[in-house]
């Protein structure tokens, strides 16, 4: 029996008009959304700055901050008050003080691992986090193919901290969603498979139906 898996749409945009359009389209069919923000340093592309993002009050917002120095954005994050804030293990500073400041305000903490990062090398962050995000795509870009070899990290993380929520970000679509769902994940973030289609609500329901199927998954 597979775990209960949540499909979470993602928003990634570099202009306010497109951001609002994506938010309105997603708001029709879900309440949990991951918002991707880059600083143009940690990731080669730059999205809307964290000071320019927002979300409806009824959302459970996961803020995925791809930044070299996340502590520089701490005041803004605390004002936004996301449900979860995900920072990268590969940031250029120690994440523990920022994690502590977020937890003090009741914000759950997450750590994202790039493809080259071995979970055992960042155990202190995994131990401190509520969520571990396995990043399997391309920073700051939607539509990159999924690196499915990253699934090998799932049992390593699960053995390290059985109760932690594990998410997947990168290349999830109809062709691989069932395999991912059967791989002991809790959350599968979906970007271009929803943002580039005419009817994202319909595709979202198709994805949900796909992960409930039994039988061959690869």
C-alpha cells in the first residue's frame, strides 16, 4: 500500500501579471501550492522577488526559496508567513539560525537537496526539518526532464528520519507520476504539466487518478 500522496502545483514567474494568472488558474482546484522564488545568484534565472509575491488567504503555501543567502530575506518571509519555507542545503550560509527563526514563528521548515547532494552529508538539516525536498529538475526552470535516479535518496532520507515529509520537485508529469507516487513520497510538486495546459483543473484530476492505479508502475 502506498503512502497518501499530495500533488502540489507550483508557481514560477518573473512578472506580476503572469504570476496572478497562474495563481487564479490554480486556485480553482487546490489549496496547497508551492511558490518558487529565485535570487538570480543561487539559480541562473531570476523570478519575482520575494517582496513581490502573495497568495490567497485560503492557501497552504509552501515557499521554495532558491537563494544563496536566505537569511537576507528572513524579515519578508516572516511577514508572508507561509505554511512551509524550503531552503537549499547548498546555500552559502548555515541554515540553522534561519530554521530556528522560522520555527519560532510557527513556520515549518524544509530543506531541498540538489542532484549532487548526498543526504548523509546534510543530516543536521534533515534532522531539523519538517520537509525534505528532492530536487530533480533544473533550478529556476519549469519543464526540465526528471532525473528519476534521485528516487534512490528516498529510502536514505526515510531511514534517517522516518516521520519527515518528503517531496519531489522536477519533471513530474503523467508519464512518471505513478512511479513517483509508489516510491514512498508524500508530496509531488507539478509545474509545467499543469501551467502549460489549457485546462489545468482537468489535468490535475487525471494526475490524481493516475497515482491511485494499481499494477505496473514503470
